[in-house]
């Protein structure tokens, strides 16, 4: 009796820790389209397992689908790399996970929404699916988005095979983003973006601005002003003094009046 009671306590503690850390009762790999090799699956699973012991405990899942309903694909043109049907798919996935964990089937219930928010906070999901041709996309976590400046977003999305749907395209996404997550998220004390495009532009232009300032200062010091006996009087006084010395002082008085 005592032994069973102890195990119930341990089970409750583990469940509480799982809820606090946002752990999910779902595989990090779901290959519904059968695109990934066993080795690729192992790479994804091992990487995510290693991250569970890091400071921020990020996750990068990979899900492939052989087909999707039309309702899941409507309203997207894929112009924005982080605004795709994958967003809605991830919302549905996280809601299902949260409902299974909490035992609550109401998606608006706090027990569900709080778990969904924790998943969005740490879990990024790469998705491969057909939509008038195949697509590979990513829905980044809040932590991943918060760690990327506009410059880093531009760099990390360049030349990705987002109009392909193969195991290779999925792993290209995974390898690129996992390197970034490993360096900028997993063990970061504070999640913050790197250098912005504005800052980079300023640093590039700074040497030219400094050169221009130095050039201006040097030229300013080399300027020579005309000298004469009346320089101390200033332009206005020199003008009137000139008139007075020139004899135009009949109405102003002077030593020869």
C-alpha cells in the first residue's frame, strides 16, 4: 500500500515537471509522407534529446504529410517564410497534444491554452506537405523568433528548398536551423537577436563618415583669412572706419573736421 502511494506521488511530480517544462506527449518526428530515412530520423531525435539538458530546452520537430485538407491550405501564398499553412497545422498539433496531456477537450480551457503557449514558446516545427506542388516550411518558436534579427532572418532563409518535398529538403531545413538554435538559443542566458541590418549599415558607413569628418577638420584648420590693419574691428567697424579715414566724415566728425 505504501509502495503504491509513493509511486503515485512520484508520478504526480513527474507529470507536474512535464507540464512546467512544456514537454509533449508527441514524437519529434512524424513522417506521414515516408520521406525520411532511419538515419535522418535518428539525427532529429538525437539532436532534440540533447537539447533537453540545455538551459533553454529548445525543440525542432519534423513532420511530413502525404496530403492536407483544402481548409488547411487556404489563404497562403508562401511569400513570407514564416507565414504558411504550417502555422495552422502547428496550432492544431499543439492543441491536440495539450488536450491529450490535460485530459480536457475544450481548446479554450486554461489547461489547454497554457500548454499550447508553452509549446509555442520552445518548439519549432519543420513541415513538408503538398500544395500544388511540394513545400518545406518552418513555424519557428517564440524563442527562435526572438533570437533572430531582421538580418539573421534574411540570411537563414536564403536558398532553402522551400518548393521541394523530400527527405533531403527536410534535413536541409533541419541542419540549418539546428545549428542556429544550438549556437543562439539552447544555452543562451537571455534570448536576444543579433546584429540588425540597420546596425550593419551604420558600421559599414562609419569609416567613411569618420574620414569625411577628419577631412573637414583638417581643411578648416588650413583656411587662411585675409589680414589687414583693421581686422580687429570686424567687418562692420572696418567699413565705417574706412569711410571715416577716407574723408567721408563731414557729418560724423573727426580729427580733421
